[in-house]
C-alpha cells in the first residue's frame, strides 16, 4: 500500500535536549486559500518545496510577497504571519519543523528586529531531504524515532547558522565556507588561534607568525571565512568555555584556560556572545 503524500509526527516534549524537536511534517495539498493569521508558541522553520503563493509577516499591514520554491522562513515564537495559496500552482508542496530553544542555538541572532523573521534561499535544495527525512522518521517510528529526528533537526540548524547573510532578512544556504571547505591557509590560521586561545594575542603577532602583512591577514582571512581573525578567536574561546562549564570547572579556572582576565570578564563576554550568562547556559541544558 502506498504511503500518504503528507506525513509527519508530533513528539512528546519530555526530552532533555535543547533545541527540542516537537513536530516534523512534509505536506502535499491540492487546495489552498488564505490562512488566518498564524501565531505559533514555538520556533518554526517553514520550507516551500514548490511555488507557494504569497505571504506577509507581522501584525501591521504589509505588502504581500511572493514565495518561491526552495525558500525557507524561520519564525521565532509569537511572530504572526499569513499565507495566501489561492494562486499557487497545484499541487502545493511544503515541509516544516517546529521546535523549542532556537535562541539557545543562536538562531535569534539571525532575525533582524525590523523584519521579525529570517528568509533562507536554498538554491541547492539542501533543506528538503532533511525536512522530509525528519518527517518520515516520525511517520514510521513515532516516539521511538525521536533521537534520530532530533539529529536531523541539528543538521538543519547547522545549515541555517552557517548560511551567508545577503541583505536585510535574507540569507543563502550553502554559500558560506566558515564551517567547512576552508583553504589550508585559513585552516592553519584558525588552528593557530585555537592553540593560542589562553594567551594574549594581537593581530601583528598573527600576521608575523604567517609571514604576511597585517592588511593581507585581515583581508584574506575575512574573504575566505566571512569573519575577522579576532572574531574567530573570540568564538573559539567561548566554545571552549562552554565545554569546560559542562565538565564542571569553575569560572576562575575557565578564565585562565581561555585567556580572560578574570571570571567577571569571562561572564560578561560569554553573555555578549551567547545571550546567556554561564549559569543560565548550564540551567538551560537541565530544563525539560
């Protein structure tokens, strides 16, 4: 017997993980009208597989915008949006995931306040198989498939986090090499920054170590990675601080290991980067 064209599952929210996947759905429909205003209490990543009519976001009246294939919308909790599928070619195909804890994964940093949501262009169609995989796992395995589907959510979030900002609320998936495919030179710079994270380090020292001028270092590294050497260094230090927090080390010890002046400087920087204090970060991982 053929499986239905639309499928998915809603998981029980009992798991100690964050973000937590609640729902994954892949849908095909032959009817579409104007939806009532949609307001979700959770994070939503909604992906149009086919031409998807029009949409508008926010409480205030805004102009309708066209929704093309291979476009994903990331909506934070409580952000209203409306969809008009009346003129979309049939069948209409889309997929989505609904989850908690997007802010703890850093997704809130992708949302411009002016636009309330983020729009992701996916020219290579990287999101579609992941979204459909998560929905298929739920459809076939139910609650028993939670951790399999949760791992797929992590892959999707990884694509969003590593996407390239184009302008305004728009990003492009698969266009940023910061997480993979770095040149040997950029990789060596990053490894050097990691190795020296506990020590004071200036741009002139980095440039001297790699026998390049300061301007060459900054321009070439930013061109290849999308960020400055010092931003990479700060990000690495905070990531190391996270792992040491999870191991139960004190802020004083972590500050020494990651090159911060003292626990206060560590805590202040940690919150600036992650949006959470070290204590809040640990507490967030113990909540259901």
